[in-house]
């Protein structure tokens, strides 16, 4: 289902076979800049023992495969042109993100128009360089790369169509949802275009180290709907997975996810009212009036306004006598700071901030157990929703979740009061698993369903490098 090794590795294997059948000097003189060292290879490759050719395939077939692969390899000039091409494609992605940020800030139409023009120019440059690159193929390359070039041309056409729709959305100053939809469609088209370019580079033995490609996968947004305290809350997860360092047979991929908490912000009063309201006949009575959840740097702030009463009951002349001890309004602020425990689970550190209340109400909130109880219930309610709606692993394709570890979490504001939860982590896999991983991430970034876990599960927790 997946390639077990890159085209470069397959060229090396064929070169080795051909070297046993022809003059080594002659073979490697033709090989040029396409391959690297002749030894080694990823798991799944065949081996040669001694000087015998034991594949069961005629020597002429091996040499034909070798020459076919050699015929489509890139020249030095093509390697340089490819590097420039993918650089402009990556720049297009960066400009799209910048436009999305300006749109989220509800910037002036003139600023959005400037950003839109910059994005359009970047995409146009990427498409022009892509077309020139394909037009520069030799006749053997046109034949050998026919199918992948066809797929790249199809991705180019889709990119052009989505870029045009995005231009129209910017020009008409479209509303938020329409702009977001256009940006999402363009991002998906750009990802498909980029992946097709990467696949073409692999077929031409252009190594990623030469072209600067870093294997970035934009995950399709996932909307998680949950019910908490009889409130329907939706949390949308989106993010990026990018290739990082490789060492000691292990490959690290950085994971950056964001969870949109706008729905939670709107439902905050209803969520907390169920948790905080209290109507003890003889004791505390609490009625939540308002509650707000807002960004505060890398933390968030909950401001709750309450009406509080305390009653006591005592027998008097054979009947129960009720006395009101205190009654009044108060405001409590609770700061919530995300943290990650040693086991990789999300935590919230809760701290009481300003308290605005007089008399016994203020004293009870500041020094009694009432303030601490309110703090803990607020933190527990928010944490439960974050864990259910913004689960780090659930936002990733099913086959890679066992290899993903959450490392860092923080809240972020968008500038318009909207709260986001930013999660950072990593995926670690062996050299043998990296091809299956990138294939699955590629499918996920294109919005395709992946049937079941494609990566083998770790044999034991301690065997997974953390």
C-alpha cells in the first residue's frame, strides 16, 4: 500500500545489481547526482549475497530498470529549478496563513486586499515555475514521468480555481464564514499541489535535503461536538505536522494543534451555573449571575459574578428558626494556566485573582473554603471540556496516535477576544515506519479517510522513544 523506500534507495539497489553485471566504473560514472552512497537501504529492500544474482529475473531486466530510472533523474539545472519552485509553493502557504490571520483580526478591507494580492502573486509565481519545470523535461522524462506529471497538472488546475475563488472573496469583503471556507479550500488545494511536487522530486531522485522541503502536512480540521451540563459545545481542532530531526534510527515530527474555544466562551455562564449554583436550606446559597472566559497572555481568565447567602437553622420553642447570616454580591476572578503532566495529559493550574466583595462575603471568598471550592469547580469544568473537545491525539490520524506525545500547552487570544488552546507535541517513528507515517499524514491532509491503523503499534510503552 505504501512505498517501503524512496526512489533514491531503489536506484541504489538497481545500481548494486548492475554493478555486478557490468563494469563498476562505467555504471557509477553514469549515475551522476541522483543517489548518494550505494550501500544500506530501508527495511523491505532485497539483498545480494556474494557475487551471485539470485533474484530470478533476467540480467537484462535489471539493466533495463536501471536505465529507466536513470533516464528520469534530474540534471543539476533541474535540481536548482526544483528548489526555486518548491520555495515559492511554500511561500504561498505562508501568505495564506498571513491572510487568514488578518481576516481573524477583522482588519480593514484595504489591508485584506493587500494581503490578498500578495497571496495571488505568490501562487501565480509558484504555478509559473511549476509549468516551466514540467516543460523542461527531456523526452525520456516526459515518458517516464507521464502519470505523476498528469497528477501535478490536475493539482495545478484545482489550485488555480481555488485561488480565483479566494480572490473573489477578498474583493467582495466576504463575511467571516465565507472567507474561512475559501481559505480552507485553498489550503487543501495548495497542500495537494505541494505533495504532488514532492512525489515528483522523489521520482527524479531530487532529495529533500537538496530542495529544502520539510514535509509539512496541514491536517483537515476536526469538529468535536460534546454535551456538558446540558449545553452543546463544539470545539474545532486544526493543525500542522512537520518533519523534524532524524537521528539514531528515529524520526521526529513536530505537531502543532489549535482548538477553537469560541463556543465554550459563549456558553460559559450556563456551563458554570450548573456546577456552582447551590440552594442549601440551612447553609450556603449561591446563584451565578454572569461568567466570562477571556484570554490573558498564555493563560485565560474566568470572571464570575455571584449572589451569595448563608443561612443557619436552630430549634426555637419546638420549631426550627432560620436566620440569615450574610447576603450580598461578589465577583471572583480565577486564572487558568494549561500545563502538561509527566504522563502527557493536559492539566489546568488554577489561581484566585481579584475578589470584589465586602464584609462577610469578601472574607468568606478570600480566606474561607468558599473561594477555594469555587476555584476548583471552575477549573474542573473547563478542564473536562478541554480534554473531551480538544484531545491532542484524537485530532491526529488513527494510525499515528500511539506515537504522539503532548509536550506543551497554552492559551492564545486572537486579538478580538476569541480564545484558542495551542497544543504542541511530537511524533517519533523508526526509519522503517516513516514512509507509512508520511503517507497517512498525506491522506489526512487531503481529507481522505484512512482505513484502520496503518502503522504497527509499539510493542510496549517502554519501547517507544519519548
